[in-house]
C-alpha cells in the first residue's frame, strides 16, 4: 500500500497511524511539526520494539534508515566501548539515511525500546508526496547532523588540548 493510499483508507490502518502519531507527538523530536505533519510522517515510518540486549543495528550495516527513539534507550558501542546512550526523542542513523554509507557504530537496546524507523526510500516518497514537509524534515535532519558535528569537534579540541 502506498502512503497516499493510507491517507485515504478508512478504518484500522488510519487508526494505527493516528496511534503512531500520538506516540511521536509526545517526543521532543516532533515539537516543530504540526499535528497534521506528525500524522503524515507516521505513514512513512515502521515501528520496532527492541527487547533489552537486542542489537538494533551493527557497525558496518548498510541499511539506509533513521531511527527515532520514542521510548527506552540504546547504548551506542564503538570497538567494545560505550560511546553514549540515546534515549527518548533522540535519533540515530542520520548519516546512513542521507549518504547510505555503513554504520559507524553499533546500537544495543538498554531496556525495552520503541523505535520509529524511516528508510531512505520512504523519505524520498514523503518528499515527493509532500515537498514542503520533506524539506522541513530534511532541514531537521541537517540540523541534527550539524549539532553532532559541532559536539564532536568540541570533544576533539578538548582531547587535543590534553596533549
């Protein structure tokens, strides 16, 4: 079923996406989106529930998707070292979504975690179906990548200053 078909469908599928939207709307991630846009985004996501200890993604994986944590937490692991823990409203996979390059770290669920995944194909479909929302979403993803790069640069400067 195409996303546009979902919008026109009556009954359970419509209700399912409305439930997703209610969950997503409660996150900080969705603050800058209207209710209508949040509902529309949910036509293009796939929810996943990860049990504690589950591998959400592995370093080197080539799946082109963004994950939005709506409940729970994920440890980000690089070379057997926990780099950080991501919690509700945080995202991962922005670079993989945009450039399709392999994942640079692994993610393991700390506790039961609900993640909304958006694939590159679904992002392209969303952008074709609603260009304004597509640009708004890409702008948000660009800002997230920029913020992470600034944080990493700051950490690098701090690290280099120790020597």
